[in-house]
C-alpha cells in the first residue's frame, strides 16, 4: 500500500485539477462576424465581442451580466468599448478583394449574446459592432482572418438579399476564412442568375470544410473545454475497467446524446440552459456516487447513463444553436460536431486507461483510485450544481 500511494499521486492531482477548473467553466465566447449584402451594393458587417475575450482564460472567466453592467458609469462603459476596439484591431483582419485589407468603422452598442436586446438581469453583455457601407465597384469578394495571439474561435457567416448563405466557417486563431463571392453585387443584377445565387458555386466545397471544422470543435468541446463531460465520462470508466462494460456504457451514452443533439439543433425540441446545466452537474454526482456505494454494472446503470446522455445532448446542442448555423450547413455541422464529441470521449477513456493500466490489483485500484476519484468528481458536481442554480 505504501508503494502504491506515491504512484497514484499524479492521477489524483490531475483529477483535483479538473475539479478546481470545473467550477469556473462557462459557455465559450466565440466571435461571430456576419456579412449582410444587398444587390446594388448595400452591406452591413456586424461583430459581437464578449468582454471575457481579453481575459487570460476567456473560457473560464465569468460573463459580465446586466445586473452588474447597470452599475457601470459612462467612463467604465467607454473603457469596455476602448478594449473592444483594441481587441478587434489586434486580432481580426478584414479584406476586400482585390482592394486588400480594410479597417471597418464599427459603431458599437451593448446587447445580450446572439444579438438580442438586454432584458433579464442575468443576460450576458457583449459589445456589438456594426459597419454599414457600400461595396465599391470591382470588388469580387471578402474574407476575414483570425490573427494569432488570442484564445477564442471566430464564426464567419454571410447573407445575400436577406437569404443566408449555406457556407460558413469557424476559424481558430491563425486561420483565414474562405473568400465569400461578391461578384456583381455592386452593380445592377444581370439577366440570368438570381441575386441569391451569388457565391453558391462554392457550396459543395463548403460542406466538407464545415464537417471538418465542426469535427475539430466537437473534439475541443470535450478536450480540453468540456470539463463537465470529461468528469461524466471518467465516472463511466471508473465503475469497471473491463472493455465490455465500458463499451456498452459509452454506446448507450452516445446513442442518447446523439438523439437530443440532433433534435435540439434541428429545432424539434428545446430546453432552457438554466434547467439543463444543473441536471448535467447532478448527473456527474449520481454516476460518481454509484461508483462508491453501488459498484455494480447492470440494467439500472445503463438506464441512468442513457437518461443522462439525453440531457448531455441538450447541453452539446446549445453550442450549435448559439452559433446560428445557416440551414444549408446544419446537417454537415451536426455530423462533424457529433463525430468530434465521440473522438473526444474516446480520448478521455484512452487517457484514463493509460493512467491506470499498470495497477493490476483490483482491490488497491478501487481503494486508491475509484473511491477517491469518484468522491472528488461527486464533490465537483455538487458545487457546480449549486453554482448553476444560484
């Protein structure tokens, strides 16, 4: 026993690190960049910047809520706008082809996330920039580059004459968008193709790019961002290291969250986040406590895993819903995200196996790994549930 304890210390430290980090986890503050173009040349570019973006850890930082924002003085609000302008100028590069780089003259106001008006006291406040302009003659396209040095994704979407274009892109720092076709929009529409067909020739290429982009997002939604889902998957693993129980549990969880992820993303079902998120936290507690007090694998365990999988799927879907994916790209984004989530879950299990495979004595494994780790996971879930209910 004395020889085993030091060897287990790194594993327990890693789990405790997850426990500490999970208490600060929040929705991911992506930066939406949208172009709205009209035949004849009218255009409006909008962006939304969450104040969390310029913190050291945007994904862990607390959102600025309206109840706090209402106490801000004019000077404090102006300071927010100053930081917003500096962030945009530093990390986003806008290009009109063949003109070259341009610097939009954004006019800013404060709104809730996804561009909605600020209404509730717990609404997250973001700065929305709008640039109304006219497409110069000869411009054939535009694109955005997310410059290195920051830690959030940029979502590039466009519409023509009020019709959303199906191709879009999620860019990580250091990546550039595709060039969105603006040919002919600055002039009167020619006879032949309708205005809505502008740029549609690249739709097929966009389907594969959307799938791969969301596969990457889905993976990162688990590793390293999805600390609640990581703890849940670890809870599944800790019950039993035999491959069959692990495989069946993960399959049940995958089948369940795939159902609700698809239904919620496609708009067939919905549930408010302030209900879903505390239940996800509670599911972590239940699974972890089962590992300690009822360490048996059977139908009841599978039923629990399936039910909680349905809830986790609603949580996964919120990420896709918030990004307002164009209808034409929704299926490829959904498939890519789901595959990425599965790969992330398998990676978590693979890491857990690699960390514990050398412990051959099952009694010591349960005493020094399963029980302490499950206890920490349960405690993290309890504190997280309290935080999400407050």
